[in-house]
């Protein structure tokens, strides 16, 4: 089995395993106590904090350990918003932030705060000038991920941090995906990360708040972790997290070159091996081990099951998943194809022969899924010289499949109206038009769902 989903959770690093087992014997006591076992535990906790702070590039007294990366995000956002409440209640996020950031933003908005989402381009990156334009006198906090979790695009954190500093607004950086590759540059104010993303154990997050940033911890007071992360510290996991972060950093430069070459193979060869594929994300400014592509006329969940049966564990931001049946917010914000989406995120040590085997298996898997989905036929009628495809009640990717089937029956300059009540069609039909060189005229209201109008150009 080849595990290609490191962006969700990286395999436990060998150093993390060793440190975890050692700390289970030495770090079980309460580090707040003064007796021998407590002092020993305190030494381990302090050493872990120093090691993590060195890797992040901050002071040790600016960093606390939380119970998860999500908890770090929620505590960081809530604490800064509360600490700067007198300034205002305006929060800025990018449209492609991790769901933990967006959920915290929803809570803030429901509580009466104001929210601005900054758009991204088709590669998934924000424009620093557009970000700067949203900064206001009442802006309490801005948030920006260091790199995207679905497509790997790196964000211009340093430029956005400069704009925030000039405006006197703290910038929170979600560094979960990239902290294992190196420190985050720029004048950020708050940083969060999660150990299971770099090969540490799950259940350990990092929250860094720079000195001088107004911060008011929310919830009942607790003496642990400077009052910012309540509860007894999971010391063995913390020690393992810090040790593994130091270990992966030592390997990062060499491993980044190797993994970037492997993902470049996927980026360049998949479009040659599989027809009707869109590779998404920035081709240059991206994480070394992440490559994402979407396949027309494919159900993403079915494709993931086919690849799993072939021995490959991959992830998806596809609209066609049983859990949501809605498009990925990241792919939607980018305006790219969402159907049949596959994210390959290679872990440290991924073998080149496994990548080659994946490239051998993928074309057959995609072809098999497309063959299975070719049977359902939508009703097609002609109304006022316009071909109408009725795909109501049919889910992604059927509306696009039926559009592709009938476009050749329309004269050049003629139009097709695709009726659909699937939310994914709003994203996938325009993406299909761009890939196929046809004109997407727009969306019109319909008795049920929407009508998506396409004009044939060739």
C-alpha cells in the first residue's frame, strides 16, 4: 500500500516514536510540581518548548502547546479578537483558509463581528495589494495560511505581513502545512501549527503569540501554558512533536528537492496519460510534496475507491463526496474544475517506484470510472432553437457528461441550456467550457435549480 495523503496526516517519524516511548517513562509526572519527578517533567517540557521555538523562529515564552492545531487556531483567533475589541470587530481571511479558520470566522460573524473574505486567483493565491485594500481602522485581525492544504499553493505571507504591519493589524498565519519545511518568513504576529502534519503524534498543536500583540485568552482561567491552553499537558506527545520537528527540518532541504521532482513527474505526465484533466495550483510556488488534479466526467469518491483498491491512499477536494455533496470551498474559490479531484501529497521518504506505479494505474482507474458513469442519459429537448438538457436530480459529474454528449449536435453559435440542481454544476460547467474552448454565457433562474447556458464556438 502506498500512502499518498501526508497533507492530511504524515506517518509518525521514527524520531517521534523514539522520543514518545522515552518520554512515557520519564515525563509522566506533573511538570508544575516541585518534587523530583515533577522537576524532571518540567525539564522535558522546557526543552521541548525551546526546540519548537527555535524551529519556528520565536521566543520560547511566546509559544504554548495546545491539544491540536484546530484548538490553536480557535484560541489564537478568539484571543486576538478579544484583546483588540476596542480597536474594532473586523476580521479578514482568505477564501481558501482551512475550515478551522473559516469556522472561527463564522462564530465571530454570528456574534456580531464583521468579516471580509479576500478572493484568490486560479492558482489559489491572494494578491497582497487586494489584501491590503481590505485593511480598515476597525480591523482587529487578519488571517492567512502559509500554504494551501488542498492544492499546495504557497501564499505571499511576507508581503501581506508588511501591509498588515503598516496598518497596525496583527496577522495570524496558519502554518500547519509548511512549518515542517522551514520557518515562516515575514513579520507575522500569531502562528499556529499541528504536529501530525510534520510526522509528530496527533493531539499536539502550536500557538505562538508575539510579544506586544494584545491577546485575551477566552474561557475559564487555567494556570497551564500561560493560561492560553487549558488542561494537563500531554508531555510525552509534546516531547515527540518537538523532537520530530527538529528531525524533519534537518532533512527538509534535501527531501524537498527529491519530492518536488516526483510531484513534477505527476504534474507533467498525468495530462498526457489521462485525457480531459486539469492540474490545479501554482506550478512553481507550491509545497514540494503536493500535486492536485481534476478529471472531467469522473465521480471523485468512486475514483478514490478505485485507487484504494489498487493500493494508493489519496485524498480529494471533489464535489462528489458522500459527506457533503458540495464543491470544495478551495476549488470553488479558485474557479477550477472540482469533479474527479485527486490530491497526491507525498510523505517524507516516498519512493520513486511507487509514484511510477501510480502513474501506471491511474489511466485505467479513470477510464473505468468514466465507463461506469456513461450510461445515465438526461432528457434533451429543443425549445425555441435552444437545446435543453434536463439534468435535474442528477449529481456531479452527470450534468457535465450530458453537456459534452450533446454539444456536437448544436450548430456553431448555437446554445445549450443545462438544467441542474446540483451545486457543483455552478463550478464545473464554466470550468468545462474553459477546458473545451466553448463560451460560458451564464446562469439563469429556472423553475427548479438553475439553467447554465453554453454557446458552442467550435
